[in-house]
C-alpha cells in the first residue's frame, strides 16, 4: 500500500509539474506574442506617419510647381502684351510668341527691299519690362528676306507650329472676313526659326490644326449669325 501511494504521489507530482511548466510556456508565448504584436503595431504606426509625411511633401511640391508654372505663364502673357505694343508702335505688325521660348517673338514687315521676317529677342524678362523705351534694332535679327515679283503681294503671318513659323503670300488687299482662319489659306509656307539661315518651304497644316480652326470658324459664324 505504501509503495502504491508513493507511486501515485510521484505521478501526481509529475503531472502537476508538467501542468505548471506547460502553463508557464503558454504564458511566456502569450507575452512574447503580445510584445511582437505591439512592436508590429508600432512599426505600422511609424510607416503610416512616414507615408503621411511623404504625401504632404508631395502635395507641397505639386503646389510649388503649380505656382511656378502660373508665374511663368503670367510672365509670358505680360511679355507678349508688352512686345506686341512695342512692335505695333514701330511697325504696325502683329507679333507671334514662340512657345518653346517665350522671350522670342517673330513678326513680318515690308519695305522697298522686300518682305522681312524678323526674330525679336527680349532677353531677361525683368530687364526688358523695366525698359520703357526699348531700342527695337537692339533686339531684332533678320531671319528671312524676299523680294516678291508682284508688288501687290505681301507675306501675312499665320502662327507657329513647333519650330516652324507659318505664313502665306497674298494680296495686301485680301480681306477674307471676320471668321476666316489664316491656317486655312490654300497655300502656306514656313521657315524653321531654329536654323541659322532658314529658307521658305511649302507647309501643310496637320489634321488636328485644321479641325481646331474649323471648329473656331463654325463657333464664330454661329455667334455672328453667319450662315
């Protein structure tokens, strides 16, 4: 009986010890998992804060770029108005601003020598705008000169298509009407202002340009009630 009781006591001790050890391992695992979970949550929170910071920085950068683009656009518009005024006073001719470099303009005038196509460079924006009486000859460069055989003909500016300055040759008496687009003249020419000695080349507007101008014409005719 004593031996049986000892065996049962030994077994009970082993079982209790195993239970205590198992409970300890379980508690340790739970504590370890909880610690890892807290660390993971902290990492997620840190990453979220970093993401929010990057998002804010990105938005601030976008705002800065937008403001810079707005200022450039405003400067280009102001320069266009100023140069148009200066050239109109001097020659009475419209000017066309080069989109690739807003400080460059092109215009046409005529005299006894023939038809002149000029490039007008303003240089620094602020310096030019502060000059109330710019000397035109200091800013202009001759791009192209041609003496036309018909004295009644003239070059007439159309506009820019990339580096190409587009124009037509027509009678100075030609007045096609208020809704007419110069891009739809049957014959157009162009010079490449990026070249040092450009020559007159035949030019055909793209379908996109023609569609754009035809839409403008239709809108103009509708507003004026022209059938």
